[in-house]
């Protein structure tokens, strides 16, 4: 099985280098490897197997039967139960292009879309979710949202920063696999995660975060971890749209 990056799903304003897109591919790759581990079909993975195909992220092949580990069962069982919450920030909300791009991904709770961000992910009702894209396009909500984010960060039981030694596609893919493992392990123990990624999405803030961490690596993901109530999952594209045979 070959794993390709779908650049049509890219967000050029918030993710101009496709860094987070590659990280998301790493998450998908780890889920695939987790499924192979669960069904005792351990094989191999080749990262970026073809220099001539920039969208070809990984090649995976099945292997011989092996014993199923408890970790494999636990991680696999958490895949469909994993959820994340979303926040915003002052610097991004002040950018018209950012608001326009975000508005394209937001839709009403009743809109039958297979991807994007439904209103319930922002904890709003159906009426507000219908108006959300227009509000996002029109108003700079940064100050109020940034204040909420500061309160969330300050009151978080745990803030975690996922870092890599390098800052290139291979590092991003590794970060994605590590991220998904963290998310699944957390979910298996009933710990919820949400992203506070503005410090790594705004270019001049990443070095400041790196300095605060006191490490030489590059920050890739900022996570807030704690306990909370279950939330409704966001939609996923059907298999036939993402599988080429």
C-alpha cells in the first residue's frame, strides 16, 4: 500500500509549507501500522520511497503472522474513539486570508459534508454553526479568543510540546507518527487532547517557543491534555474517496 499526500486538502495560509499536512499523513501512517500490529500482520515501511514522486509519502507491505500484543489491541481500539478540540488566537484571527481559509472548512451541523469542521467542534448550536463561516470571514475575533486560549493554557493539567531535531518532511512525518501514538495512548487512558498550535503556525513565534523549551529541537505540535466529557466526532471522507486500487 502506498500513502500519498492529498495536496488538494492543503491550507496554504496557515500551513504554507504543508508541514501540518505531512504531520497528518504521519498520523494516518501510524494508524495503518497499528492496524497491522492488531491483526498480527507485521511488515515493513519505507519512507519517501521515490525521489521523483513528492506526494508519495510511504510504502507499506504486509509481513508474516506474529503475536498480537496488548499495546496493539489498546492502540487499535482507541482509533475510532479519538477526538480533539479546537481553539484560535489573536495573530491568526487578525489575518483576513486566515479567516477566509478557515471559513471554507467550517459548515453547519446539518450540512452533509464528509470533511471540514462542523459547528459542534466549536461547541455551538445549529443556528450559530450556520452563521459561523460568515462571522469568521467578517470579524476579527482574535482578542477574545486569544484570552480564552491563555486561560485554557494557564489552567491546563498538562501542556506538551512535541519537538524534532530537524525541520523537514521526514521530521514532520516522524512527528505525525509520534503524535498519533500519544493521542491513542491518551485516549486509551481516558485522557483528552486538544491542539494549541498557534505558536508553531505563526513563523516568528516558533523560535520563541523553542527558546522557552530550552531545547535545540524544532517545536511541531503543542498539546493540552486533561480529563473531560466525550464529544461528537468530526466527519471523515468515505473510503472510496481516499483509496485508489
